[in-house]
């Protein structure tokens, strides 16, 4: 998605946003690029503007969370799973999405910017992001009785430098514990 496609909601009035969304270039539910005249998103089975879901087989309307179509009986796939496979960074903040896309575009040669929150909170930050194993190991290493301050600084620096890349690998490939070979190549 280019910068021209993005709409900064802070600088537009509500009327401008309604006019801007009229061409339906992207589905408002999953972000999938659509034809300008599309009335149905083939990615998430929903109306791009209203979010009404439809069955893939018969086109019957579905209620929110309905697992089977009441007209034809087809089991409905989770659109959130389809969405996560296509857009693995969708649940992140815009700044983090941009960082993850930058790492992806570089072919993982770029390890990302320094993350100040991972530097300050180290193991807690990784636990909060869903990387429980790695976060708990960092916390345990920090709590060992020898050379406390040296370990604290080294772990904090490592966390700050590589946190975005480790999170990228977690979101993209599901790695709960970072692959250190990929980290330092």
C-alpha cells in the first residue's frame, strides 16, 4: 500500500472520509484490494462497506459468528484466520506495521530500529508481546546472582536492538523462541 492510498484520519473531516471511501478500493473489514465497483470481498466474504458477511457457496447473508450457512449448510471459514495469513502484522500499531514491512521488504537483512520499550522492560516486553518462553528466560537470566548490573545492561541492549526482528519472526513464522542463527547472520 502506498502513501497515496492511506488516509490520515486526523486531517480530514468525517464527510471527506465518507467521500474517500465511496470508490471501495479496499475492503474496510480485511484491507483486501478490490475492484472499484465490487460489492463483495472475495477474501473475507463480506460487504466492503457494511461488513455484512455472505456465504461463499450460495451468497446467503450470515449473522456475526455464524459457523454454518442456514441456506446451504456450508461450514464458514474464520475470516480472521484468512486475514492473519494474508496480513500477519494487521493487529499492530501503524508504526510497528511499518517497521515489520520494512524488515520484510529487506529480505530480513535489516533487523529493525532500536526499540526503547524493549530496552527498558526487556523480558517483560517479550512476555507482553506473546513471546513467553524467551521473555521468561531473559527474566531468569537477569535474576541470577552474579554480575547483576552487567547482565542487566547486556540483556537490555540486546532486547532493544533485536526486539523488532524477534517480534517479526514471531508474527511471520510463529517462532516462540528466536532462531539465534537467523538473528546474527
